[in-house]
């Protein structure tokens, strides 16, 4: 206990004077101190979940961050109501990580806690009612109506009722008025019933009772008794068929899953009768939600190039804690990862492998499961709450020493990380935009690794400029893999000019002649095609050919996206949707048409151009279900899909032998985007998706459709000239003060009234100008999307000097300014959102 409470702590002397600083899941910039009741003093510690009263009515789950003997001066500490854990759910290193994240990303530690804990570990509270012990119906001056009488009669036989139970009892939709009336009449009390969300998976099992599993004569007598009861006899025979108790009597202890009988059509009533008569025993066990799997794949054999890269990594790790593994697409980075993961696990350390998308986890999990078996856990947002809690508990217990997951897996309760790998480290999906904390997992994981004194590998074929800059300035180690694994050739690129084909009337359904010819050639050879478009939906928008009317969202300052499935238009910001009108609401014209290219429209066009081909698409809409990605990839891998149309998710990590053609439909849309990273992201996306072609002995082909084939970036992508492209872009960034030469912080001001939003943004901007650090302030300007969910948005940007403590000082002062602004009477109801490293 000394490590928890300090050397001076003496439990027998000071149990009545213990306090705990508790992290609460609320957006308030501090922890709250509660008194530890004497009876909890020996069963509480850092990282334990506790139930506390917050305010007058709320009951919340908090996490203990510190235990001490100092009472708060500002308020009287309330007592902790209950302790939920018998061991810590969160460890001290996690709490340090949360504190750092709250400070660095300008948010509250409660918001970090909310993001970190799976919702299955956060309690829910439900309002319930009970009889007031002092209520006497004979003495009460208040008469009761018939519905109130029913409620009180129910409470006389049942100690408590939920609001929902009361509504069901009376057959009404809202019980609030009746509850209020009974409170006024002092007949009932309202309280919060706190419930644990996580529920383990339970399996009902059946086994033979003694003496039948040990005495053959008793079993023979039993069969004679059941001679006229065929259903019960069938159940007993089924059990003995599955559990050969006379050859292996120990199997009876484990018994048989009850589903074995019910799935075979045997009646539950017959099973109940056998249990009642003492023949069978039913019991329950807690089982894992994840299938147990042994490692099956043989040892990985590295190529000469891979082995050299592995040795370089080990050598550089002697001096550097972080290393950039720059390997061209198909160079075999995964095999190197596997070797390093094995070595880390053999040393007793834990390993985290971060991937940017669930699509990648689907493909990588099956590969890595063969190598690591059940010691590997998987953690991503498509898992249910209960599944995520099981992975969390699996890391706590040591069951999972290796975890593969998306950005949220950095919050898992690791206590001895030895190696962290961030694959496709350049990917923008590592950035969380909403809600807070708005963190960049690639950057945050470096702090996590530092806390654990672990090594970090950042892997990519097209590294982010920040990581490449850090490697060139010797902050990171650097290893380059420039050959494809197994001797596979890099793909051949061809540019196809959209405007030239349009002038010659050769453009059909948005596909140039070259693209159509290459797709047909590929299909004729019974090979597969990937078509990439950086957009989901049927088309960007609907427009009227006569008056130019474009449907817009009622709540956001954006046009609605047309989705052919369901014939509806949707807002991808707030979810608003409506049916496509038959005529233009503005002028009455019937000439409404889709403008632009979406994945649905491309899928339809391909089906018309190549009617014999099996076409499918992979985007957010087709992969919403838990196993949506997996099913599509399995179908594609099995050769049941000829052409797969996709958004960014098809650019990453997919490795299919029969894919020999990749088509990029509108490369200009990626390149000409209002973002200083547009060129970098265009290079990355084109290179990544091109890397899916020809990953075996056959050389792949990449067709890029563009209106400007003379753009320098296309030549650099085709030649693989990453270094010169980097140097060219970095010269621009240094000249105009962009990362990695400065730190950017975006401050968004939001309000339902645009004048208030603008006024608040300008006032805050002026106040930020007085912060005494080296900086450049831009704005405030109306946001790129000026309204979302009926909130008008104005944005300011601060470019901060990266040297010294300019960032920390600016953030600290900014937090004070925001508190001052929110207390200002003119700006009540205004929301301020701070986003550190917004791009």
C-alpha cells in the first residue's frame, strides 16, 4: 500500500481521513475530491471505478487518480457511494497518458476518460421509484386518483419500479405527470438505480448427475425406466454419444453445451424433466466471445532485403526510440513486423499494432491470427460494447499480449509495452475530429511509447511529411525498402486525358476509351479490377438544368448528396435526408439530373458498360454492418467479384493475386482541394491505390483519368520520386509557415445566431492577439462548411513557433480566455472547439 498512499500512510491511524481525486466523465477542467469511507479504505486504489454523487441528482462512474489525506478547501467532500472493482480497471500509466492528452489537445480529462473507456465499463443510471416509508394513506390529506392507486399497489408488492414499468402498468406513454403528483403528495421517493453495462457471455451446459456417470448398472436401470419416454431417452443417448463417459469419465465434468440438444430439435421440456428428476444437472459458465485459435503458420522466411532492413532496425533502435520504415508498396513490411513482434513477445513485453481502418484489420487479422493465435486481441469500433470490454479485460489479465486495432486501441490498459507499430502512418484516419479529444493517434502513441520506454516503428510507402522530416533531421531512425517482395514488378502507369476524349466524343458514362479498353482486356484474361473514386454516394448533388437549383441541407451549409439506393438525398454532416423531388421546387422544371461521380453511379455505369462483369462497391454505405468489410473482401478474394469500386478504404493494405488493373477516375478531385496537404495526400492516395495492382509475378497497370495530365505530380508519382516531391512541397511550406515548421491550432466558434458567432469569434481573436508568444493569427473567417446542425461556424488559426515553450504557454492562456468568454453575458450559449494539429 505504500506505493499508493505514500510512505507516511498508516492505515490503522488514518482510515477516516482519506480522500480521492476522481476523474469524472464531464467536460470540466479538473478532478473532484471525494471522501473515502472507512469501510472502503482497504479495497480502493488508483484506477478503481467508483460510484459518486455529482451535483444534486446525478450518479456517475469515476476513476480514482490519486489517494491522499488533504481535504478540499472550496467545498465539503461527499463520500464515495460504492467501489465497483476488486482490481484496478485503469493503471497509473494510463492516467498519466490521459493527463498529457488533455493538456496537449486542449480538452478536459473527463472527455479523455469518456473516449478511453469502452462504454461497457461506464455505468448507466435509471430513474426508479419506491414507496416513501413515512407515507400513510389513511393520514394523508391528499386524495389519490385511480392511476396513482395502481402505482402504489404495485409498489406494495414490489420494492421498486422503473419509469418504463409504470408506463407499461398503466398503458400510457408518459408517466412524468403522475410521478410528479405522487412526489408532491409525499407518497413516493425517486432514486437512481445504477447498473453495470457489461455482461459476460454465459453458456448453459448439461452434465450427468451421480451415480449415472460412474455406475453402469444405475445407467442401465435408468434406460429401462425411460423405455416408454422416447424424448428423454433420445436426450440421454445424444449425451452419451457426445460424451463417452466410460472411456473418458473426466469429460462429464465439462459437460455439454445445452444448444447441442436444442439445435438437434430436442424439446426443452424433456431436458427440464430430466433435470428435475436428478438425471441431468444444468449449470452456467462464462465463456469468451472470441474463438480460440492456435498459431498455425510456419516461421516467416525473410528475403535478403527484408533481413537487411530488420538488422538495420535493430541497430538503429540502440540509439533511437522511434524509426520510420519507408517501404514501397508490396515490399513486405508485414513480414518484418511479424519478426519484431515475435521477438518483443518472447522478451515478455506487450505489443500494439495500429492500423488506420477497420478494412485493414479484417485483412490483417486473418494473416496475423495464423501466426499468433489466441494471444492476439483485436480492438475496433465495429465490435459490440461487450466484445470491447472482453479485449480490455484480456489485456488487463495478460490473455492478450499483442493487440491489433484502430486509433482507439491506444487507450487499452497496457502495463509493459515494448513495441508499438503504426502501419500506414501517413493516413488521415488516425486523426479524430469529433468529439474531444481531437487527437492524432500517430503522434499520441509516441507519448504512450515514451511512458512505457517502448520502441516505435512508423511504417508507410508514402510517409507523412512530418515523419519524413523527423527522419531527415535525425530525430527518428530511417530504413528504406525499395524492392517488392518476391521480385514482383512495380505497376505501369498510363495517363488518360478526359478533356481530349470528351472533345472527340469518346467519353462514355465518365470512362475514357483507354480505361474502357484496359478494363475489357483485364476481364478477358479473367483478372480483377479495382476502381478508385474519392467520394461515396451516387453523385455529389442533384441540380436543375433550367434554373441551377441545388438542394441543400436544412441544418448545414452544404449540398445534399444523392444516393440512388432509396432514391434519397442525404447530408453527410448531420444525417438529414429527404426524397428526391420529381420537379424542381424553384422553377417547376422536370430537368433534374445528377452532377459528378459517386461510387453508386460508377457501379451502375460499369454494369452498363460491362454487363457480363460482376461489379460491387466498397464504401461506408456498403460496409456499415459488423462484417460488411470481411464479406466483401472474402467475395473479392474468392474471385466472385470482377470489378470492385471503392473509396479510400481500398487504397490500403489489400493484397489480391488476381488484381492487375487499377483505375483512378478523377485524380483532379484529390489534387485540387483547399488544403495545404492536398498535394501530399494526392501523391499518397494515388501511390497507395496503384500499389494494389500486380503484387505477384504479373505486372499491374494503373490508369489515371485527369483533365490536366501535364501536372508535375503525375510525373513524380509515375517515377516514384518521393524525395524530390517532398523537397518541392517543403520549400513551399517553409516559405508560407506550415507544418512541420510551425504548430497549427484551429479555434472554431459556434452559435445558432450567425451575428453572435461572428462577434464572439472576433472578440476571442483579439484576445488571442495579446498572448505573448511568437505566432501568426489568421481569421476569423466563416468555416469551409459555414453551418452544421444549425450552428454557424467561424474559424481562427494560430501558427505557433515550435521552439521553446510557445505552444504550452499559448494553450494555457487560451484555456483561460475560453473560460472568460463562456462566462461573458453576451456569449452565453456559444461553443468553442479547439483542434490542435487539425490536419
